[in-house]
C-alpha cells in the first residue's frame, strides 16, 4: 500500500456532501419512489466510508503526503475549459431538445474533441443510450427531460 494523500480528504468531503444532498432531495419523494435513490445513496455513503477507513489505515501505517503535485501534474487548462463549456452547453441543449438527443450530441462532440477513435465513440454512445433507456425508461419508469421542442 502507498502513502495516504491528503488531497483525498477533499474527495471524501465532496462525496459526503453529494450523499447528503441526494438524501435530502430524494426524501421529498413519496415512499415508493425514494427506495431506489436512498439505496444508491446509502451504497455510495458506505463505499465512501470504506475508502475513508482505508485512507486512515494507510496514513497510520505509511504516513501521508500532499498529493497535489501528482494530481495536477498533467492538468490541461484548455481541455478542462472545453469540457466545462461542453457540460454547460449540454444542460442548455437538454432543456431545448431533451435528454436523448442532447446526450448523443454531447457524447459525440466531446469524444471527437478528445480524439477518441470513431469505432470506440460509436460503441460508447450506443451503450450509454441503451443503458439509460433500459435502466431509467423501461426498468425504473423514470421520465427523462423531453425538451421544449418536443413537449
């Protein structure tokens, strides 16, 4: 095992905040609708706690190190900015044309920008759309955003 990185505590804090926000927001749903989200949130909370325990044990055995230099060693500001802009554009596009169309456009555009081979991109897009369709639309019966153009 390696030294524990102090920067991982930030990741743990963010994960606990996400768990709390998800739990609070799904608590407003009716009892039947919140079972699955609470299960997923509880699972995420448990895995985050296991990771925290693993980090504390590693810190006691092997010591700690910052980890900041390692995390940001290959950081590319331009690529990060494009990805953030693409995510914002994705949310706006989803509002206009709905989830499925905007997801396909977002994935294709981002994978092309990141220079992922066309065959791999096609497989990723197809698998994600099929997984979302069967998991949310068929299995869970969740209505995904249709967009203003299709309402």
